[in-house]
C-alpha cells in the first residue's frame, strides 16, 4: 500500500501537533517496518518529537530511533535529544529496547558516548534477560 503511506504522510505532517508520543513513535515505526521512506514526514516528526520528548517512554524512544536508523534517515538533533533523555530512563528499558536503541545509533554512526556508557552498565546488570538477537545487536552497535 505505498499509495496509502504516501497519502498518510502528506496529511499527517499537518496534524502532528495532535499526535501524542506513542502515535509519533508508532507512525515512524510503521514506515520503518515496511521500509517506506517518507523524508518530509520524518523531518516533521523530528521537530515534534523533540518538543514532546519528555512524554516519551522507553518503547517510544527505542522505536523512534529504530525507525530512523532502519530507513537511514539521519536526524542528529533528535538523536542527541533522545540520548540525553534515554540516559535518565534506562532503568525502564527492557533488553530489546536497549539493544534496538544502541543498534540504531551504531547503524547511523551517531556517536553518543554517555548513552553507550550508561547502556553498558544497564546491559551487564540485565544480561540474563537478553535473547540471542538482543545480544548480537548490542555487541554489533559497539
């Protein structure tokens, strides 16, 4: 349904101020999952997400950076802001969210040393909850 995704992208850009954090994250996640590029939408979501970042939970943060990385859509300001926010919420991240987050930063080559240091500590603490894919994605990112 590429036509639908194109049409939704065009309309959503003008309605993003009504989206909550989960709706923002779910929208970019859907595009990432289907591999459907929508650069104008992602640029608009970047601005809105930064504005609402304090309302994002761990899954919203992880899914957002995952979607951007999956589509190779760079958004340095967003990735910097998410790194700062995530550091203070890492105790709420599950193993998949930790792995997907560092995978996204590694995939785009976006440096976030404080985030990676904090994830290292958290991952070691929770290593027994990581499945094989979480383990592989995490070590790949470093």
